[in-house]
C-alpha cells in the first residue's frame, strides 16, 4: 500500500527529472521545445470548453432537480450489496460512450462530493483507468472503412466493466470506504 | 448515443423539477454550473501547457522512442499475425507510448495509421484479429499519468491531487490484462465456431 502512495508522489517529478537530464545531455534546446509543445495545451483546453459546459450543465440540472438522487436511491440497496457506491453510477454509464462527457461527469462528482471523498477518488481513478470504447471503435474502424466489427465491441465493453470493478476494489483497499 | 444521454439528462431534470417543485434550484444550478465549467476549462490550461511542453521535450530527446524499443517484444507477442518488420508494428508502438502519457491527440493519428497498415494486411472490410487486439488495448486505456484528472483535483483544492496516480495505474494494468485475456478468449472461440 505504501508503495502505491510513494509512486503517486514520486512518479511525475522523477519523470520530469529524467526527461530534462536526457534532453540536456543530447543538447536539445529544452526551453524552446517546451514552449512549442505548451502551445498545444492552450488549444486543447479551449477545445474542451464547450464539451465541459454542455455536459456539466446537463448533469447539474438532473442533480438539482432531485431526479439523480431519486434514481441513485432506487438503485442503492442493490449496489450497496455489492459494495458499489451508488453515486458513481452516472460516471460508469457515461465512461464507455464519450470521453469528454465522462470528464464532465467526473468534474461534477468531484465538485459535489469533494476531491478527497471516497466517491471523488473513485471517480478520479475510474476516469483515468478506462477509455471511451464506443468513440475508439467509431473513429478507428470508421477511418479505415471496416464494416464488420466481429467481437470488438464485446471485448471493449467487458474490459470497461473490468476497469470499473478494479477501480472500486483498489480505491476501497487503498483509501477505505468513508 | 451521447446526444440522447445528454438531452435526456436535462429533459428528465426539468420535468422532475416541475413535479418535485425544485425549479428554483434547477435555475440556480444551470447558471452556476455553466460558470463553473468555464472556470475549469480555463484552469486546465496550466497543467495541459506544462505537461504537453514536457512531453514534447521527451519526444525530441528520444524517450518515447526508447520506451517503444522496450515494449517492442511485448507487442510482437501480442500481434502474432503481423510480420516482425512490418510498419504496422511501429505505428502501434507510437500509439501505445503516446497513450501512456496521456497524449490522446498524438495517439489517434498514429492509431489510424496502424489500422490502415493492418487493413492492407487483411485486405477485407471485416475486422482482423490484430485490429481487435489493438482496439481492445486502446479501449482499456493505457494511461499512466492522468493529467486532466490531476488538474481538476487541484482546482477543487484536493489535499493531494496526485494521490490517485497509483490507484489509476493499478486499475489500468488490471483492465489492460483483462482486455488481453478477453481478446484471446473471443478469438479462440471464433476459431472453434468456424
């Protein structure tokens, strides 16, 4: 357990260290390249903006009306039986369908419950540990004109389910359900 | 699909508010959350600029290339139908390494190139075994460092925004192994049926 939290704090700084040492060793103009790459980040954030506004507003309406709580309350006895926090259901449903939509839902969950709550940590982990199956299948198969997908969708969705279950188990073990 | 879900959430919300008498809260949430979403998108700039800048340096320094060399034997094992020196292998490796560092935008063009190469190998409009393996790995996510999530956690004043890196890696490894096993299982099942 200690190893996992150690990785969490050390991984990023150590990676930056490695990159900068290797790049300087090879006499690469690090700062100039950094700035060049950083420009893409500005573009990316603005591309995300309308997606986030749309999704966060829509789910906020659902939550503020009380409909989300009612829905979650309905499912909660069944889910609690399996140790699944009901508040995570909206994210689990949206995650395989759209990446930006899921990011919106994750943000909304972190906003409502706090980043250091159990659900907040779980949403953070889940967002990172599976990808958007339907989007990936559409883009990649569409781009090269594949018409028969065979068992691809089945494998993708089942892998998502494994990722969701793994997230719940690992977050419960590391941080405890509170 | 997204369209239906998106519209339905708002539609159900408004109708439920009519019955439940929570229209006032809905009104407030509408404007407050739109405002919030803009603040977050702007806030994401900090991390995205920094991370994409570092990744560009890593790419120029040949670190992504080094990683691709390390993973090459694994990828050859995972894609037994692709000849060893075929260009598809190179594209698959670039796609995987870009994905690992959360460079989704760089990963997609590489992935499409890999798919084109694999289509040339199979020559039909039916998904080949290699294509499905490739997509299974992509859908299970290969992310090691979830930068956007860290940025959002920072925005909401998390005591430790990066504490979820470890759990994300463990969950990613499990879902990726799961994807590989499922992919093999369905492949051999389809062989037996034919």
